[in-house]
C-alpha cells in the first residue's frame, strides 16, 4: 500500500544507442516502420514537406559540416535558441551524431537570460533563428562566443547586416557535398544511461532556471514506454481502436520535451507552426486536416472559449492531449463540447522525468475529469504525506516518481540535485493523489498551495473555476500576504475582447465584482478572492505553458505596497 506500479510490462530498452541512432538507424518491436511516401514534417509557413530519408540525409550533412567547419567535438555544448522550426530535430540529431550536447533555451529570453543559460550550460556555439538573432549576437559577445560560431536558421536575407556567422542550409549543403570527416562512435553497453544528450532548463515557476541533464537512454526509454502504453505497433488492435495510424496528421511544436511527437511520428505527419496565433492555428488545422493535437492548457482554453473556433470546421480532430499544467474538470468539459468527435484527456510529466509519466489510457475515449491518467509502463509512483508516511488511495500528498526515463540531475548543481533526486526517485513538488483505480490527480504545486486561515487553497482549482466566467479567457491566482489570514487569493485575469471594451468604457469595477461573485457563489469562504481581481493583457507563461507565478507574485507585492494592507477580511 502507498506505492503504485504501472500495470504493463516494459520491453527491452537499448542502452548502447544515441537518440538519432535509435530513431534514424535502428528498429524496435514497439515502433512501426514508416510507410514510403508519408511526409514526416511539414513547414506550415511554406508548405514544404520533409520525408524520413531527407531528414536522415540532412542530419548527416549538418553533422559533417559542424565537425569540419566549426570543430564541434564530443561533449561540446551547443545552444539551440530558436522558435519552432522544421530544422529543430535536424539540429538536435546532428549535434548528437558528434557526441555533443544540445542546450535548449526559450526563444523569448532576453540578452541577460540567454547569457545566463550560456554560462550555466557552457555553450560554445549558438543556433539562432532570424527572429532571435539580435539577442543571440549580443549575448554571444557578452559570453565570449565569437560571431562566426553563430548558425542562422530562417531567412538569411532578414539577418542583421553585421551578421558574420553561418547559414544553416549552406552548412548542410557543404556537409552533403563533402566526404564524411567524422566517425560516429558506438556506445558501450550501459553508456547511454549516463551520456548527456540535452541540457533543458527547468520551468522557473518558482525560482531561477536550472539545467536538467538528460541522457540519451532517458529519451529512448520514454519513447518505448509511450509506444507500449499507446499500443502504437500492436497489430492485434482493430484499425478503429488505434489512436495513431498512417494518414493521421499532428500539429504542434517540436522540442526535446515533445516526446509524444517523437513517439508517434513514424505514423504521423507533423505540421510545424513557427509562431502561435490562434486564428492562423485554426486555419492550419483546417488546411492540413489535422487529426491529432498535443496542446498546453492556454490553447485548450482558446479552443473552448474563443469565438473564432465556431468559424472553422474542425470536426476532423479525433485526438487532443493536454499537458504541462493541470486542466480542471470544467475546462475539459468545455473542450469536449468544442471537439465532439475527439478522444480527449490529459498527460503528466516534467523535465526531470523526461518526460511523460502518466496519460489517459486508450480504453477511455474521454479521460477521467481532472485526472492526468494512469502511470505508463515502467513507472512507479508514491504519494508522500507531510509527515513522511505514504498516503492511502485518495489521500493527498506530494507525488514522488521513479522510472527508466529520469534525468541525471541538475547540471553542475549538486545541492539542487540532492533536494530533488532522492535515492532513485524524483520529488516532483506537485501535490496530488492516486485513487484506488491508479488514476493520478495533480492538484497544484506544493510550493504554490496557499494557506488561508490555515486552510489549503489550490490556485489551479480557482483558475479552473474562473475560466467558467463568460468574461474570462485566462487566469492565474497567487497569494497576497495578510496579517489576519496569512494569505489572500488574488486573481489576475485576461478579459475577452468584449469585456475588455466594456472595462475600458467604465465597467471595470462592475466586471471585477461579477468575477468576485462568480467565485463567492461557488466556493468556500476562505477561497474567495479577498486579495482582489486585477486585469492583464496576458498571463506570463513559460514555453511549455506553465504559469510563471513568481512574476505575478512580484507584481502582487508591488500592488500591496501601493495599497497598504488589503481591506477585505474573511
């Protein structure tokens, strides 16, 4: 009792292959063979398509050029600072062919943030998109990286006039036109478990980002775990019962943590959207007849509540998976109404577990409301109560997990590693429960739980309810220190276009009162928004869709200092 183990057995996981060797060069019983003529990636901007053999060829060409012209060698760290792009996986796998490491950085980072990431990771080269190039050039100069060690993705004609680095496509062409100058090393048995493939920075929801060191084995393991769980290559299933089959089209962002894409991409064609705009997103869904969506909660919110959704026929969507943050039962119900023909549910994972730990099973068309599904093969989970004892089914506590896909720890940060990676388990920092069916429910971050008059208040619960208000399209709740109550819930909300116009015309306080009443009429008194309601143009989030509460906490502190003690009492 107190420990939960996934039901299915896990097949053999090779521990002597790098990620590109596993994906591009080898076969595995859990993975299908891609049929000839099915595109792998599609560039949404140009409509250009890339097939399996072209991907493999471009990976070789780039690896050859990086070795020859930039002298990239084993264990060197290369920074990938780009928006979503069809060449994203090409770059990752080319760097891995050389035994080097990819450090991924949020393309919205400013110069100081990028310089910090470069310093922590020890990057010596930067791949930068046209849109991020000015930031990359300035940060590179500050970090002592020569300008000729910057490689440009995107349109070279839009590069800064003083750019003196390399163009990605020219490098690939060079590598393909010259003989192989590098010899790809075969790993020894067990070596993939420790050989670092990626440095992926943690979300930074509560503090400064840390570089998570992810080995090749962890990613390979998670692909096999998910393939097994989803029965991607199980011929015993009827065609209609298979969630992924030839002819299906997915749409989304490709990053190291898009493991669902990597898992299923040998059957799916994946449309890559460089920048997110909801209306253009809908247009792409229709243009390519997208069947599968892997989204973060903000996109789920838009699908459920944005008026533009009704202007497009998206009835061909047959699968939607939501992850990166909890989705309330109320929001899931709205998404089900917006996508009546789709299987819909949630998954749970984190950078430190690389990445998916649980997912709604193929036996469910609609995932259990509020649940992140069941543990996938190879995963063991525990709910640990504040006193250190293991929780019974249905009892709340902090979720601990162990799996073959765990990261190695935080790069060059032993203190943080010891706090999170404990005796082969990851302390997730998420409060949740596992019920008697083995379903995982994530309530909120342990550190984000509010204490109001000694009662615990989960921000995610209030946020899910706020999204039910017709004027609210996004929300984030943080705690305001209060002498009487300890903390008071303060809601930052993004208004619908119509509500924003009414607020600007003098109805702001009326709308705030309506939002307060919406919570007060449905939640216990200690959960009421006595900290206030504040309007924002957008809620700050990291690339995976997690709310950056620390930013809003700072804003809340400024508001409190201007107002003094909040007058509202319970």
